[in-house]
């Protein structure tokens, strides 16, 4: 007995229901890169050191102009006298550089697709393509009705909906496009401040050894992945403010190779554009000459599709 052929339905993919899925695609912005790097420092490296209250994780804060006032009144990083509690890690973005020589997947500029509309949808790179099953089925059913019968209820000619008609060219594809990524190099500085040399050694060691003999590492956030590099020099300094009080400081610099998609909230175009192809083009014939006769003689009792 011959083996039964597997039925993969119209997808021609085994276990298609488990392989085909829609993925939520979040935009990549400067804030996305900032959050990815901050999470890497705070969660992945997650430095700890010995304190007067035991071995504890070192607090990590993001410093910026809008955070300056909050830091002054933050009870978690300041004591009752308003003095910073050390040890502490401070993350700061230093610069964003757009270098045309820095290229990723797209090695040249690709302009957005021009739809000829007043509000174009944009999109330059094709990221996915799928068949619109509903619209393709409508075209195939209409062809079956013309060849084998009429659409009536759930039957088409032979009594089967979606009757196979061979290799049909009327397939509606949905093409998904996105803007070309703009590649940027973002530089960060992590400042380590401690009360003792031992704490400084314990905190900076993971940054030196985590990547091994190389300087590169990867960070990710909301489905986006970026490559980063630790700079060679770990600058260290000693700040003596009095006879008994002193603090140690080390500055670690990083370079993140990221990319931006779209113009953020200032972009009126969608981040992801979906277009459908045309499967059939019909141009009606106009009869403008008086007395022109039909090309095909109509059957008895059936009027031609145009006025003579």
C-alpha cells in the first residue's frame, strides 16, 4: 500500500501553525540604545563590593541634565547630610556620532519607496513577504466559478470550495518594508566612585575581565541588538577632600555601534509599511464609433456587454 502523502495545506510548510507567527517590532531610538547599555551595566555586569553593611550590589544611576535635581534629593544615594553614599556607579552618554563610513547591513543609501501619494508610507528594505490567503482565495474561487460553475453557498462547480485550478498566477502577496537603518556610534562614560581602593578594585575588575581577551560585547533591548567596545584605558584618580576623607574614582569609556529607525515621534510615516501587489490589470474598451459591431456575436437572448 503506497504511503499517504502528507497534507501541508496551502502553506506547503510542515507544522506551519507552529512556524508562522507575527513578531512585534519596536523602533530603535537613542533611548533604546541608552536603555540597552544601562541594563548591561546594571543587570549583566552587576558589580558588587564590600561595604560597612556587608557585601552588596553597587547602585547604578543615569546622570543627565534633567536628572541633576532628582539626584540631589534621592534618599537612596545620599545620607541625611546630603552626602553621596559610596560606592556608586554613574552612567553618562558623552556623544552621538553619525559617520557615513560606518555601515551595517545596508552599504549604500536606499531611498524610501515613492507611492506617488500625498502621504507616502515610506519603507526601503524588504523584511518579510507573505501570501494574503483571503484575497488569493477570492481570486481563485472567482476563476473556478467562471470555469466550473457559479458560486452558490459553499459550492463551486464540482461542489468544493477552493477547487484546485493548477498553477494560478493570481496570488496576492503582502510585502513588508521598513526604513533604512541610520548607523550611529554612541560613546558612554561610566564613573566609579568609592571610599576605598579595595572597593575600586572589586568594581572595575568585572569590566576588565568579562569580555576576556577581546574588548567587544553585545547589548540588547526590545528586540534590538548592538555591539559595544570597552576602551583600553581605565583612568583612576584620588580625590582628597580632608585629612580623614578621601574618595577614589575611575572612568571607563565605552563605544556602542547602534542604529536608528525612522524619525521617532516626528515621523508621520509608519515604521513598518505593508503593500500588496496587483494580480490583474483590466482596461475596458471604449466604443466611440457609431455603428461599430461587436467582435463576438452574442448568443441568442444575451445582450453584449457594451452598447452598440
